[in-house]
């Protein structure tokens, strides 16, 4: 049976892969990193597409934590930003997270109804690639994009996963997939520092999120799927051969947060 992998971007591209494809949503800066960080800590996580959807869902949950951003700003009435670094420091993991973002959670919402939906970021790319190869013949890896752009951090994460699948005899669905995978498959995490997303984090004083993202690579060993609007943890599978360390992880990233 032919096995295929495709790289695409922007929420509007999801319709191409409605049937017969496993969808991998990628928004490294920052939605999928935040969602994976939440679920990895044992916190329930609900990605939603809009502020209004977040507020409505919050009414149905016990003591929810509203988090996110819209056009780069934390919405009025929300408790925290779309920030994996802030979330990782919180101890109230019993509170369900309702997460909204400008692009990433919209992508996840658009994928509702597809055969399978997974979340990817730098933290879990290797284990996810191995799991996908074991369970799906057709994989669509979709970057969330921002302002119509396929940002470098998402291209890198998409390329890492696609290249891993191609090494397992998956065929690139089109030349664009082959080009992105070839360009970025060996890129280190810091190759994303040229991204406009990184520039946004720097300009707006969100350097701790950048530091968190660059410092947490392949440190999560579970797979994260989205089912009925909630992020679900698929535990490590017994006997699944996992690499001891991703070639992209290396040493912990040097902090980009200035000293106080």
C-alpha cells in the first residue's frame, strides 16, 4: 500500500485532507506548544477557535482557566496569555484549560471531523512521527501560519516529522512537501530565530516563551490527539522503539531571556 505525507499550511487548507488523512496541527509559536504542555502536565485542554467559543465553553466547565490571544493581545476577562512558559509554572493543573489563539486553535477547529487529529511542536515531534508510521498511511502535516505566512518554526517542525516518515518509505505528495522537508529536516531549533513570530515575541516582551520553546525539544514521550474538542494523551506504547534523543535536541538551548 502506498504511504503518503504532505506538508501544507493555514487553517483553510484542511478541507483538502478531510477523508483518508491523519491531520497533524503545528503551531510551534505558540498554540500547539501550549496545548501539549497543558496535556503533558495532566491538565485537561480544550482548543477553541474564537473568544466567544472560549467564553461559552468556560460556562460548562468547573473553574476553567481561560488562556489565549487574539491578534497578539490577551482578551479581556482571560486569566493568562497563550504562553507555554507561564502555563508550565502554574500548579493548578486540576483546572481545565480553554485555549484560543489567532491561528493554531483555528486550525485545530477546522480539522474537527477529519479521520484523526494530532498536535505537534518541538516537544514531541519524534515520538509522534514514530506513532504516525505505525498507525496511518496518509499523513497531512499542516502549519497554522500567521498573516498568510508559513512561519519558519512551523516549517521546521513539519519538515522533521515529514522527513522521518519519508525515511520509512512514505512518499511526498507533491514537490512543495519534498522541498520543505529537504530544506529543514536537519535544521536546529534555533534556525527559527529569523521568523517574524520570534520577532513578535521579542518586541512584546514574551522572551520566556521563546526560551521555553527552544529549551524543550523532544522532552515529551506521549502522543496528543484531539477528540471531541479535547486534547487526549496517548501514552507511550509498549515495545515502540523510541530514539534516546532527537538529533535536533542536542544540548539544552542557551537562554535567550536577558538576566534581571
